[in-house]
C-alpha cells in the first residue's frame, strides 16, 4: 500500500485496543484493496483509484464508529423522546422550587426587589444549566452503555415491545431521573457549604451545621455515588434479595446520621436561620429539624419497603416462568 493508504489505516486504528486491532486492520486493508482494484479495472490510475476509494470510505473516525457500531452523536433518536420528556419534567418541577426558595431566602435577609429578582434569575439560569447538563450526560452514557428501555432497543416500535406492568427492572427514563436527582443533591450539598447565599460578618454560613457534617461529608458523597452505582446495577440485573439488602444498607447510611445529627442538635446551622431576620426565631430551627427528619425517615422507609416488594415480585415472576417449562417437560 502507498503512504496515503497507510496513513488512513493508522488514522482508523489509533483509538482501537490492541486486542481488536488485528481483525479490523485486515478487514480495512482488504476493503481498500478491493475498492482500488475495482477502480483500476475501470481504467483509473493507481493514485486516482486510491484517492477515490478513501473518499468513499470517508472520515476515519466515522468509519471506525460505523465498523464498531458506536453512535456518532450525543443524543440519538432512540432515546431523544425519553430525554426530552424527562428534561421538561425536571425543569417544570425542580426549577420553580429552587427559584421560590431563593426568593424567600433573599426576601427574609432584607434584600430589595432588584436584588431578589437578579438572584432569582441567576439561580434559575444556573439550575436550568445543571439540569440540562446532567440529564444529557446521563442519557449519553446510557445510550453508549446499552442501558435502554425495551422501547428504545430497536429503531421501529412494535406493540409487543410494551413493558410488563412490572418486570423487576428499572426503565431507562426512571434510571436517568434517579441519576440526575443524585447529581443535583450532591451539587446542592456542596453548593450550600461553599457558596451559601447567607453571609454573616463576611463569612458564608451553610444550611447544614459544619460541626456535625465536617467529618461526614466524604461518607455522604460516597453514599450518593453508591446509590447511583446501585441504580445502574438494578437497571441491568433487576431486583433480587441481595439488591434489596444493599438498598437497606444504603438507605440506613443516610437515615441514621441524619437522625443522629438531629438528636445532637447539629443537623442545621442555627446561624443560617438567625441571619434570616426576626421572623426566623429559634423555633424555626427545631421545626426545620423535625420536618427534615420526618421526610428523610419516611423516604428511607418507603425506599426499603419498595425494594423488598420489587424483589419479591421479581422472585414470583421467575418462579412462574420456570414452572411451565417443568410441567411441559413432564408431560
């Protein structure tokens, strides 16, 4: 092969692992040789035939993507509608809540109308950016890893692809919503610690008490990562007894420290509420603590019960699927 052909082969193979390079290289060289031979048989010169052949093969990166079946787009048509529905839902639910909380905090700290409006606009833009980025990133990863719902596995939808009422697995939109939620919680936890909007004496005061959470931050973030990994695992393998047990452990890792900090009075930073003005007296801290504990505990209990029920349903379905095969074998 000439230098031009060698350069094309090297350009295609530069990102291919050594274990898969041999077969692809032989196939590519054979394809180039066949295309060149066809053109020279038609009367083209060797140089012209090679150039025409490489033009037909096209961009090396695109050729490699097609050869390996990799998508050459960020969000493809198979997951686009699920991505759009989830993105619209998150923007409709999360964005108003964040903006309302920002307006309330700014108003209670004595900010004027202009400051409240500008803060609301900036927070809305930042939140929308985060939601759009994390949602798109999650779907891009799902599309490339093969974790898609039954409807998105084939290009043409058929009624037979409708999911069962519950098959023990997490569908792609549900998984994406969970992963985005975990990402937003992690971002919010770090943001309130390093960029709290409440400032006292030139120091930013976080919502969560650093005295209680200082040593727990790495563990809390690790639990969020563990929740994300667990969600991906369940989406691929379905619910089992082992998965339900891991779900109990992960839920406990969030519920237990929250209750412990609330009991010790180190869940929220009292300075945060004191800075909100006379309307936020000492009783607000206690009310917020009780509300947070109730929400976290009820959410944890619901998560555990839901996991156990899903695992049991998956076991019953598996047993029902095995029973007919055994009966047919004995007949």
